[in-house]
C-alpha cells in the first residue's frame, strides 16, 4: 500500500513538472515523505497490536492448559514471561493514549475464554462468539487489527484479513492491550487495558512420591493393610481416590491402604490409588499406586500334635505336648537351669519362640511363651500355681484350646517405667528369617487373670468399670524397625474376656518378630499389679 501511494504522488509531480519547469516542487516531496512516514507508522502500530493480541492468546492458552510460569524477566520496554512448557510471551509496556484498542478476552458461563471488543463479545458472521482458546488451539481464532489509512479508524478482521470492519474507534495514539504485570503470592497477574486480569500460576517446586520397593502393582491379600511413606515438597493439601471396596487414608506423611475383605464380592480386585497434591497456587501433582488382590495361602499354628511337622524339639520329641510342663509352676521345663525352653513350628508357619533374657536367666518367671493344655473355670483356683490354665472349657470336648482343641500357648511378661519390670518382652518370630503377615490369632484370659479381675488379690483390687488391661503387639521387620502396633483388650468397661476371641494382626504388615506387652490401669506403686498373662491359639500366617 505504501509503494502504490508514493507512485501516485510521483505521477502527479511529474505532470506538474512538464507543465511548468520552473515550479518549486519542495512541498510535493515533503507531502510524499510525510505520507510515507504515516503509512510506516500505521503499519508499525498495526503490527504491534497484532503481536499483542497473539501474546494475549498465548497467555489464555497457558492458563487453560495449566501451564505455569517459570520466570518473569523485566526488560527495557516490558516483560518476558517464560512458561513451564518452554514457551514464552513478550509483553510491551503500555503507553498513554485515548484509543485503547479495546481487544480483550472474557470467560463465559461455559468456562471458555472468548474475544471481546469494547467490552462486548466479538462474534463471527453467524453471530457466534469467537473463541480465544481451543483444543490445542485448533478451533481458536485470533482477530487481526489495523488502522485504516484513509479513515484513521481501527478495523478488525476475524477471517485472517479477508474482510475488515471498522470498530468506530479512532487510532490516535499507541496505547497497549496490556496495562500491567504484577508478581504476587503464587501468581503472576497480567492486567489488561479494559481492567480485566489473567492470573497465571507460578511454577512451584513440587514433589509427591510414594516410597515403595515394588516397581509393578502392589499386591495385597484380602483384608491386608499396607502403609507407605509419602515424600512431598511444596504440597499444602493431599486428597486421595481409590478403587471400590478399598479403604485409604492419608495423614502424617503416610498413606494407609487396606484391601477389601474376601466376602465383599462387589469390591474391585484391581485398580489404582491416586494421591492429588495441591500447592498454594492451585498447581497439582499426582502420585499413583496400582493395587491388586492376589490369592494367598493361610497356614495356622495350632499347637496340636497332629499338626507337628518339624524336626525333633529340644526334648528330642516330635510333638507339642512334650513341651507342656507337668507342673504349672516350678516345673522342670519352665524353670530349668539350662535356659533351654523353646519351640519351633518348622515346615508350617516357621514361627518360633524362646524365653527372653531377664535378670540373668531365661526361666518363665522372667517372662516367655509356654505351651499348655490346662483349663480351669473355678476362679478360686486362679493363683500363680495355676498360671498356665485358661478360664475356658469347650462344652463339646471338655478341652481348653480354641475351637475345642487341646493345646495353646500362654504368654507371660510386661514392661513399664516402674523399674521393677522385665527389660525384654516375650515374643515369637519367623525362624527362617523371612518377613510375613500374621493375619490373626485367637486370644483369651487365664484363670489367674480372671480371678484377679473378679475377686481381686493382695496386690490389686477388684476391677471397676473404669479399669482396663490390654495386650499391645509390636511388629518389627528384618532390620529391627517397628512396623506398627495392634491392641487387644483383656479387660474393659467392666467386662473380662473368657471366650476365645479373634485378634486381627494384619495391620502390623510384614514382620519378622512380634513382641507382646501387657498394659493396664492397675498400679500399686510398684508398677503393673495384676497377673500379666494371656493365652493365644491358632496363629494364622499368610504365605
């Protein structure tokens, strides 16, 4: 357009020169130069305006694609915004003037940003609002603007320059689409000339990772609970999603996941647990954990002779009953001078136990786990000379073990801060050195304990409704680190356990060793003052 206009004036000037050779043409050339300069200026202003519109579309695209701002660099004439996806946008400082180009964007009720002009929606030939954003920018259109050289008015085109329509705004100055750029708390705010603003999230150093050893899906058996450490940085809030039937919780830097029970036929056996971490500026980070339920074999330590499947025990016998002391107190097995009492469920659960070392010996009065088949429901017999008897007799078999069986195990020992208790607690462990999940076992009370609760002793009074006694099981892995704790109440709210009751130990996770401690409200000034016994049977282990 510039070239054609100049040629027109040159033709006119040539005609005048032919008509009067002595005519002074200085004014004509000045006019030509002035027109050329104006055309150059209009083209420059139009180019800058279209570049700003393109920049505005870049900002909207970044906003809608959740692209964050890595940095904002101030230049001599504006700002350079660098985004997390590697793109950048250059914003030129606005200049004073009265002809703000009026091109802007606004979010409609559908959540999509559309172009506006003078505060009104910019529409196409069919009256539809023109998108400033789209799917990968494919259905978004950036309008073009120019100043008409003849009318001096701003014109706009929405069809890539095929047709132009006057905006009715005279192009007098060089004001910008952008008004200001401000660096706020978590956001970069770009304010437009019409007063509207675009808030772009700043890139936040965010980490959200689950600490686990498996690279594939995490396997669970039905009802199993696992806990994973969460490593996070720049995260203010974490929410979780889970498959149907699973239980998931997140607190104190840990994710706890529990698989559905086997009887929940509607639960998902395969799925994904997702952690969604949100930063202060709304930026998100996701950590995923694929989970699945797998079948497992349950092996049970019954203490029954028919189930004995190991080598000869330390008494050179191939059964459990040989480990039952003929005397409940002071007998040759539990109080031997050679400190040799132990048991091992070899080739089955691989659980084993020995008496802990306390006060320089390993006799039962220092704590331990002893095999028993004694049962006595006469509470007046409940003293230390009957310490191996359970207060339960099966009406069908006349035996004291769980489910009418004969044998079980009695645990004795506790530790508190009184200075009078044992240092080392009774325990069992996997003797083959492999960590496993102990699913559950059955627990009941001894006659000695029940008599203390019901009738009291010379050391402690009768139990009241506010008294309690509980067993705390603590799991340890192969490195000796604690895996968790589980509690079972032997006495609570005035009720004393006298039936075999299931105790779920799966929450301990995979363990190599489990220690048992008895804690209660009974303290006569010398620590726990009640008989620190309980009995257990049928220990179920997952393989």
